[in-house]
C-alpha cells in the first residue's frame, strides 16, 4: 500500500471546552497520512485517479472551520470519517496538534488511525 500525506496543515478555528477558549481562534496543525494504491494514477498521470491532497486539505479546512466542536478527539473522528468516505483511501491517520492549549507544553494533541470498513 502506498502513502499520500499532508504535513503541518494549519487551520485557525474555535475549539475548546472552556469559555475563554471559545472567545478567539486557535491554531491547529494537522498531519494526515492516507493509504491507497497510487499505481493507476502514476501510470496514467491522471489526477482524477489520485488522492488529491489539495482537495483533502480544502475539505479538512472547511470542516474544521464550519463545524466547531469542543474536543480534538471529536474533530479527528469526524475528519477521519469524511476522508474515508469521500476519498479513495483504505486507511487514514490524523495527528492534530494544538500548541496554545497548555502553556507549559510546546504542543499537545491527538492522533488516530481508522480503516475503511
């Protein structure tokens, strides 16, 4: 299986449990790895047969901004389900980092891996 990835996709959004977190946008950084077979796209040089990482990025950004949630856990589960449903991948791993969440830490976050059923 081949891997298509997006590294450090930056999104400014409202996220958090506490009231003060909901008052201003925070920076989230996404690392996304998608397993797929790239051979058809590689042989044909046809983007329609590839996992278009620009479209995946646009979808992640749009969902993250338009559907505010409180937990990173909720957000990554939603995004994994979207990517598996809308793109030709058999598995997705998403790591999201929130550098502003804990002042004493460089960053905190959540990482999951989900497979197509």
